[in-house]
C-alpha cells in the first residue's frame, strides 16, 4: 500500500523553485504536470518568459486537477440516495422510490479485475480515513485460483450507508448461463453471501460443497438488494490479445452478455418485452498498467464499436496508486450513480396523482369546449326567436 495521496492528507509542499520564483504549491502527485524550465545561463530572453508562462499554465492545470479530485471525492462522501434525481417531468426526489442504499453490481469475465477494482475503489477513500487499512476483496492469485466464490457487498467508502458495490463470481464462457444468472440478479435482486450455481462444469465442481455465507449461520439473513446500476468489468490485455489474434469468440461472448436486456437499467416492463432499455452498463477496462496509452485507446475504441456505446461510457482504470487512478474511479462512480438515479422507479401514488390530474384537465377542456358550443347554440336560438318575433310583428302590421 502506498502512502497518502487523497485530498485529506495533501500537505502542500513546494515544487522545485524556478527562475520565475513562483510561490505556488502543489501536492507531489501533481508535480509531474508542472513544467520546470531547464537551468538558465542567466540570459534574459523571450524563451525564459515563455517558460514562465508554461509553468504558470502547468500550475493552473495542476490546481484544477487537485480541485476536481477533491470535489469528486466530496461528491461520493456526501451522496445520499436521491441526490442526483433531476426531476424530469416535474417529479421531485420524494416522488421516486429511493433505494435504501444505491447498489452497483460488478460483472465481468474471469480475472477481469472485479475484486481488484473493489480494492482500488476502497483505497481512494482509505487514503484519507485509514491509510494502512488492509485490502477488502480477495483477488485471484493465478490461473489455478477459483476466483471470487461468493457474491459480496462492499459499502463505499467503508461503512457507508449510501453506496454499496457487489463483487460477483466470474461470468461463464457460455452466454446462456450468464443470462440465467444475470436475469436472477437483475429481476430478483442480489444478496450478500449467495453462491451462484450453474457455472461452467469445471468451475461448478470447484465450488461444490461450498455453502453460501448466509447458510453457514442460520441467524444471518442478508438483505436482498435491487441492483441500481451495472459496472461491466473487462481486462484490457485479454481484449487486446483477442483483437490481435483475431479470437472473435472472446469478444462475441462479451458482446452477447453486454447487450442482454437484463443488464440495462430502465423500465422493467420495457425490458420484459425484450426491447433494450436505455441505460446500458458502464464499462471499466482494467489492465494493471500492462498496456501503453496507444493500446489503451485502441481497446477503448474497439469496445465502443463492438458494444455500441460511446467512448465516454468506457472508463480506463489504470493500475498505479496515483491521482489519475483515483480520478478515473471517482468519475466512473459518479457516472454510475447518476445513471442509477435517472432510472429509479416513480411512486405509484405520484403516477396516480399525475394520471388523475391529466384526466381532470382533459375533462375540463372538454367541458370548456362543450360550454362554447352551448353558448353558441343559445345565442343562435336567441337570434332565431328574435327573428321570428320580428317577422311576426312585420306580418301583423
Ligand atoms: N484484470 C486485471 N488484473 C489485475 C489488475 N491488477 C492486478 N491484477 C491481477 O490479475 C488477477 C485477477 O484479478 P481479480 O481482481 O481477482 O479478477 P476478478 O475479476 O475478480 O476474477 P474472478 O473473481 O475470477 O471473477 C489478480 O492476480 C490481480 O492481482 C488489473 O488492473 N486488471
Ligand atoms: Mg474476483
């Protein structure tokens, strides 16, 4: 575990001094963004001026990054379910069925880095709260490892009552098996400690005899939580290998699973009719810093193309324990929470209220229209009566 890097323990230190003698200070992790001019031989030149400006710009940029990181972390720390509701169609946060805790589900193939991601996410906050806290999720050590066996709930940050992330077992190579599992989680909810049966035979054998956490302690009844949004985790290195060796099968399984309607969050009635709902999962590409920047961009573009989503929906999470990783994680969490809240169901009584309001409005409009007709008819009849009287008088005279 590395040392602090979050905003809470950012003790500003002076960056290397320069001829411009800027007194600005930035935490060490932002220092690489500060252009330090090469040693000057004392000549006053335009070049020196340009370096001064470059340094000022770099400091400004460093400060912006630092602010962004602080705000992004604060957003997650202060978040409560319902905070991101935009109130479309005049509805207020209170008109939605808010989850007790916003639940994000991690899914992805074997070794995609789901458990590693849980630890990285936790680390972002541990830097301020408890820098020496141990990792939470058990990562798979090597290819012989079974990987995660139980579905596990991780509040984020630790002990949060507002956000939790579920680490799950790896997806199978068989899309049909994945569909069954995903459908269960998305339709019925997910429960800490549950074990998924019906994975690939080899894996199934390995997990045979393992009891779900909840069953080991009969008194422990874990809550079943409705999934509010899905984070689809993939390993960038495997994707790149599959692209380069033209192994379409790996990409195909990802594509098939990703486009499964149950993974999208939206109106369940729409999903039931097999029309894909609006909000597809956010995609996280992990790579443990084993890919170059170009390779990462290549993987991102390829995934956007195959999965049919914009690149902005794909978050590349670096492996290093630095502010870039923290920013990527915080941005991804914010994206997930905002999309989770865009799709929260509306309360039935609000729907009924809107329905009745609309019905009354329509009825009133019809009455108004009828009123106008009645008025016109009365006026017409009055005119006819007047004309009749007038013609009667004419005839009499
Ligand atoms: N894919 C990936 N693996 C990483 C990364 N960093 C480290 N690893 C190593 O890759 C292995 C797999 O990581 P896990 O996080 O256990 O993968 P998982 O998706 O939880 O795997 P399952 O539990 O089998 O589904 C571990 O040995 C990690 O230490 C990363 O950024 N991406
Ligand atoms: Mg795992």
